[in-house]
C-alpha cells in the first residue's frame, strides 16, 4: 500500500460508485447482491477516509435517472438505503462523522426520509468528516433549481443583477457550505461524470479505475490518493506562476 503524505490529502473527495450490477452479473448473481456488497464497500471507505483525516466525502448514491430503473430494483435500493442509514448512524456518532444529504429529498419514500432526517439530526453536532450522500440527485436539476431561486430573489428585490457572480450563485447550490471536490474517483471503468456535481467539478482532479465498486478496497483508495498526490494542481496557471506565488 502506498505511503501517503497527510499534508497533501484531498480536503474533499467525491466518488461515483459504479459497477455493483456488473460485479453481480460476472458472478451470475442477482443485481441486488451486488448492491448489498457495495454497501459493505461504502462502510469500509467511509471509515478509512475518516481515519485518514479527509474532511469531506461525497458519494453518488442514487441519481435522478435511477428512478427510471425497474420498480423492483428501486424498491430494493430504497430498502438498502434505509437499512444502511439506520445501522450506520451509531457508527457515525462513534467516529464523530456528520451526515449530510444533497438532492431532491421530496422524491424519497416517507420511511427513508424519516431515517435521513433522524441521522441528520443525531449527527448535526459532530465535528469530524462530513459524509454526504447524493440521493435523488442530478446536477443539471440542481443548477436549474439554483437559477430559479436566484431569479425569485432578484424579482423580489433581495438581490440586484450587479451582485450576481460565481460566489453568489454557488450559495444557491446544495453544496453551498462545502468546498469543491479536489478529487473525483469513478470505479468500474466508465469515463464520464454522469450528471454529478457539474458546477463543483470545474477544477477537480479525475481518477478512473476498472475495479467494480464492491471490489474497491483500502488498497485501491490509497492508489487513487497516491495518484492525486503525484499531480500538480495549477487551476489554469503555469507551473512557474505557482512557484512564484509559493
């Protein structure tokens, strides 16, 4: 396992957890078995990121497009989600992790929403890593929602056109109180963003790996973080400019 520099870890790590169904199909198992194994990986990665001292971990758990999947699979996923939140809340309390959710929670089943609300309330005072699940989340929808709210505030006279800039707009997003991700990991070999944090990923380092999510463990996480630490983040500037500023 690679030796990591604690001073150069990403402050915010985002993950697209892909490949649960593929993992199950390769083993001639039902898709739900892959999702169940995926939940075990979530537990492992959350604990490792918290132990490493990463400040924010955001997991793409259920997209707005996922509602289009077969009803039986959606129902099973919601049941898994409810079970995960209920079982992990005591663990989050023990590890000082604050739970957070982004997305359109009005679409969630009532029993799942109750578990979400309970976990949010119980962990609200925790001061460690912020674990965010993107649930019923789509980035285009998030941006449209933000634009509507901004337009409403402008129409009501609460803001003027001259005040609108990137900082102000960012305040209307679900992630307003979070730093942008430094690193995005996507598993299972797919190389796309899939409507995830489109605004927030503007200068994020991207890391893709062929490992399906259920097989993504500490070694794979450390490899991704080591790769991140080998990169020079210039944010549109040249290396010489960065060296002068430092």
